[in-house]
C-alpha cells in the first residue's frame, strides 16, 4: 500500500486485548460501512431495530447507551435523543399535528415552546390555544373536533404551577387526543409521566441530566412504539442529529445526577424556606413547600424537587432588583439552569401569559440553587438585599 492508501485505510477498527472499558466508546460517524450489497440494501428495513447504526444521523454508540438508561429510568418503550431541549419540545408538536389541527398548550410553558407554536406551527395552519395550567379535567371544555394534542409542563416555567396530569390525561384519552409533557424540572428521577398515561415525556438534557452547563441536548421518551416513530420520523425529516461527544458527556453527567439532585433539592428547599421569612419577599413559588397551592399534587405525583424555584418580591422598583442581582457574587445571571452553579434572573410572567393573567404586586425572580454551601448562598442574598435597600430606601 502506498502512503496515501495507508492514510485512508489503516487503523479503523484496531483490535484491543485486555479489559473492557467501563464507559462506551465515543463513536464519531457520518458514514458506516457495510460488507455486502445485501446488508446495504437491508439498512432501511433494519432501521426499526433498537440501536441501529445505519448512518451517522441515527446516532452512534454513546447515544444508544444514553437512550437506554433514560428510557429505563422513566419506564418508556423507546427514547430519542435530539440536539437540544427545544428540539425535543418541537418534535412531538410536529409529530401529532397537521395543517388545520388544533392544539392545547399550558400557559405556563417554556417561552420558546410558545414561540414555536406561534411562530412556526401557526404558519402551517395549526391553531394553538393556551390553557390555564391549573385547569385539570376541566380541559375537556376546550376540546374541539380537531384538537390533536395537549402539551403540559409541570411545574410551569417561571411560575411553578403543578398540573393535574392524570386528570388531563384521562380527559384526553376519552377523546383519543395525544399528550406530551415537558418533564425537565423533575428529571426522569422525580416524576414518571408515562406511568400516568402521558404519551411522550420531554427533557432538556441540557439541564440536570448533563448537569454541567457545557452543552445542549434533548430527549423524548415515548410510552409506545407508535408515539416513538411519530417523533422519530419528524426528527429524520428535519435532519436532527446529536453529536456523539454531547451524548457521551450527557451520559457522564447522568451517572451522578441522583447525588447532585439531592443537594439541589435540599439547597433549594432550604433557601426557599429561608427567603419566605425575609421582609423583602411576598411569596415563594416552590411546590415542595407545604403551603404552596401545588403541594398536594406535587406530593402525589413527584418523588422529589429539583433546585429551581420562583420568588415574588414585595413591590420594589426594577432598578432596586437590578442592584441586588448585580451585587451577587455566588449567583451567576444567565439563562438555562441545572448545572452545578447557582443562578438568578428576573422573570416577567405577566408579559407572556394569555390564558390567565399572572397576578403579582411585586417583581418576580427565579433562583437555581446550585451545589454550593447553603449558608454561603444565604449570606450572598443578605448582602444583595442590602444593596436593594440602598435604592428602595
Ligand atoms: C431550557 C429548557 C428547554 C430547552 O432546552 P435547550 O436545550 O436550552 O433548548 C425546554 N424546556 C424547559 C422547561 C427548559 O427549561
């Protein structure tokens, strides 16, 4: 072989003798080579098999391993990993609706999910009605002849309402309407929507699953093959592909998710309870607190809480809130959450709600309790409140 040919052909699959690595390999592939014409021609037929590697776009080893763990954790039939949480939210919306259909989406959903409905689906003649996240079984009053999907998110982004998922699912099943839920807050450990009859459970793996604020990834876990294929077909048509390195890092994050979540949970609850007693605070939005309106449903349907919650402050100017947030040393300001670090941002639920106006007298903020020492986190907020007082008087 000439050097040019060696460069092309040597070292593809080196035999290794010895132990087996604990972790799956990161397989980078666009092209997968087949040995025979028959195998090549059979690749389409074989595509329905789990972990089928026919072309890079269907995923490779670390993604298959990740799918397997997530699917098992949430008692699903199949899991599809996609490039971002938003891609995961969009996939079921595309899978179950056609032009002329109607969908129902929780008024408390993640903002970009809303943008997808209003900015994308609307262009193709799909009508979205936003519904009160607390509607429960009353959702059936909003059903139309052409309602195809009910999209839930519980607890809601920014406002943390807990939805009565079993009641909504029962109403939908009676009419053959599909259901999907954004389960990112709870992770596959703290809530099992498929066990409550939901067809598709969605995760921004970007958050707790990957857990280190260094990548974007999404997952759709399906209750049955049919729902899985409805999503998978759309994902293929759109050319969704997840980089193997991202899948590997997410699998690596997943290994420690349970121990991380325990700290996020306890830090979050501790901070929420502490903030509740502060004179600057009007209300805490955290379903694990016993006096939260969603607490009973949360206790029934969840086995834990993550570290993300909301705080409604007593009326104070935006400048005073900014002075507090700007002064914080341990809380970064930024979008996303679910990493090891604490975060804080101002939120504006009153600007986005359309089904039911969001009522609060003061501004709201969202806190992500990271893995730091909780007393340090409190001390930082104490000095932040002092900065706020300098402005508000
Ligand atoms: C962040 C987030 C998403 C989107 O995830 P990305 O990976 O950032 O696209 C979806 N749903 C919820 C509830 C989120 O918080």
